[in-house]
């Protein structure tokens, strides 16, 4: 009995320690939590973009599902609070896409209302086929996000990547986009991501990675490091499943 109680007490200590650590992460992610008190006492962890040396906080804010809302005041107000917490952390990188419904519009509206547009690093994606359709989609993203220049545009899930990378390189030369990259959300696409990392000049690559899905550790993460390409991780908490497990 004493041994069982000792194990239970040890588990409780470890559980509290883990939740305390996750609480520090949650503020930067914009996740609702009661454990964020004091999370801004330490400066954020910064990482350089290899192609430029520009520093970004290690934790960004994704917008799939959560920011795809209508203009209902209550919904927008809650997301406004998330944005305030995120920028106060301070966070900078916000990742979105035309694929995410109203997310680009919501981000643009909230950034404008809060007066934080100039302080954010906004990343979106091109998600269509054909050069002209790609250009129209990117221009629509600029309008929705209320920006004249985008920090990062990524070819979403490698759709028509040859066409879009050519366009993005032209836009980069013109100063209309600062960085370009590619993305995919499935591990079975890693071989193609690896091939493009070796053959194309890229600033960013985005893929899925978490403590539960570690395939990227084998080849993709080391290759991105060796090629000098910045990594954006999507689904680091498995859509919240990791939080539910603890």
C-alpha cells in the first residue's frame, strides 16, 4: 500500500510539472488556459531564418479551423483575445491559408483592429493550379490580410509547385513577398519534400511533427538543417490530442 501511494504521489508531481511547462507554451500558442500567469516573465525563445538571419519566436499561431468563423461579434471577440495574448507573449508568426475558409479575413480584420499588422510575420499559402489562378489567389490573400507585402507564401501541399515557385521567385525579386516555401501535412509526402529541399532554392518548409509523430526526425529535419531551410511544424499538439492525454 505504501509503495502504491508513493508511486501515485510521484506521478502527481510529474503531472503538475508537465502541466506547468505546457502552460508556458500555451500563451504563445494563443490557447485558452488558466496556467499562463507569469508566462511573459521570460523572453521568448528565438530562432533565425537561415536564409536571412532574421529572428522569429520559436512558437507561432496556426489558424486552421479555429479562425474560420463568421463575423459574429462574440466569436470575433474571443479570437481578438487570443490575438492580444499572442502578440503580448510576444508572438510574431501567424500561419494561414486560403484553404482555411474565413481565416485570412479574420486575421486581417483583427490585426487592423488591434494595430499589430506591422509587428507580425504573416505566412499564407497558394492552393490552386495554374499560374493565373495562383496569382489571383495570392492577390486575394493580400486583400484579405490587409497587406501590401506578404512575409511568406508557401505552396500548399505541393499543388502545382513548379508553376507557383516560379511566380513566387518573380514576386520575391519585386519585393512583393519576402520568403517562399513548400508544405505538406502527411508523412507519406516526406520523400517529395526531401527531393525539393535538395533541388530547389527555398526559405521555408512546413510539415507535421510532434512527440507522437516523429517521422521527420529520420531524414527531413536533418536535411532542412543541412540545406539551410527554416522549418514550420504543423500539428505539434496533434490537434489538441496531446493535451487531452494529460
